[in-house]
């Protein structure tokens, strides 16, 4: 018996990187998955890759922007039609369009960041709750960032939305218990397309300082996401799992 046998998961940003690794891991653990992203070609490639594995669970794809509530509703409706329930929601898609100091913050980009990273998380949660979790229960996994716990010179506004996700995780855990559990993962630097510009040229320097001497992989996050979706974490809600190779365990004054 697999830990997620027969369960149904909706994963935003599921066509590559961390979201796709979670979809792979959930299927391997016995779940059916719906993956959502903005681009149909990326979703088709992800679906083809997922279907090459022997897992029994179905794969459904939905073109949807995480920042558009009506697209969240359509994605959840299609999942209900296809699989009959939503047991797990992974709020993984995020956007990071503004790099720079808060004092120079560009408001349209700030609004986009909040719309996807904060309002989106609430909108998708509401859809999953109303369609299925209020009746059948469920587990919600929010992919935040270790950036939500620290100060950064370049991506302070994105990090503020990630800090908000950690608080919203606790608030939703309070509001949706005991039916649904809500937890977050705060990854450090993970080797995906999103962060390529950071790790590609500086990997040896970055890893030399980390206690675990390597950057994270999408699979590191996926393993934690299986735990948080499964009954192994059944008395855990409102919490944040930090996966950072030990970056937050460095003495003050040592850059991570
Ligand atoms: N990589 C890291 O170092 C790192 C560290 C900490 C936290 N995180 C967090 O981990 C999550 C996943 O990041 P990643 O590194 O896996 O990124 P990624 O490799 O760039 O993948 C992003 C995924 O999200 C989709 N996406 C992007 N914007 C979307 C939107 N507005 N609506 C729906 N789907 C959208 C993309 O597909 P489309 O382009 O087709 O939409 C893709 O499937 C994010 O929340 C990110 O903030 C990443």
C-alpha cells in the first residue's frame, strides 16, 4: 500500500521544477494528479513524462494562471469531474517580477506578485475547500521560501509575499481545522529554471558554505511534500518545514 493511494492532488505550477517533481512523487505514492500552469505545451510535455512511469494514478492538465480565481475554479471543477474529489492542494506556482530595493518598488509588479503569491494561494484554497475538503477533509501544502524568513538585497518584495504565505498557512490551519491540515515548505536554493541565474555561475561558492555542501533538488522538496500530504503528518498543521541544506544554521556573518 502506498501512502497516497487513491488520493487526488491539484498542483499549481506543475509543469516543471518543484511542481513537476511533486506530481511525480505523488503519483509514485499512489495519487491521481491535476497539474496546472499557464502554458499548454509545458503541460503536455509534463503529462507525457509523467505517463511514462508505471504509476496507476491518472494525470489531468489544466491551463490556468494561479493569479486568476476563475481559472482556479475551472481547474478544481475539472478535477472534480475527472477524479471526484480533491484531497490535496499544493499551492506551488509563484511569480517574482520585481528585483530591487523596496524603496524603488514598481507598483504594477508588486500587485502581480501579491495577486499570484498571496491572493492566488487563498483563491485556490477556497475552491478546493468548497468543492471537496469541507466535506471530505484534506491536506494543503504551500510552497513558500526560506526568503520569507530572512532579508535579501534583491528580492525583498517577493520574500515579503513568501513571509505572508507562512502567516496565511497558520491562519488557514486555524480556520480549516479539523477538516483540513495546512502546512508550508520553505525551500532554500533549489536547482530549477526559476533560480538558474543564481546557481549556474556560483554553485561551487554557494555549496562550499552550506553545512550539507550541496544545493537543493526538486526531489528534496517533493519528499517533504509527500510527508505533508500523507497521514504520516496527521497531527501537524500550521507549520513550516525549512529545507535549506543548513543555510539558516550558519553563524551570523557567514553568507549563505
Ligand atoms: N527554485 C528555488 O530556488 C526556489 C526557492 C524557494 C522557493 N521556491 C518556490 O518554489 C515554487 C516553484 O518554483 P520552481 O523553482 O519550481 O519554478 P520553475 O522551475 O520556474 O517552475 C514554475 C512552474 O510554475 C508555473 N507558473 C509560473 N507562474 C505561474 C502562474 N502565474 N500561474 C500558474 N503557473 C505558473 C510554470 O509554468 P508556466 O510558465 O507554463 O506557467 C512552471 O510549471 C515557487 O513558489 C517558488 O517561489 C523556489
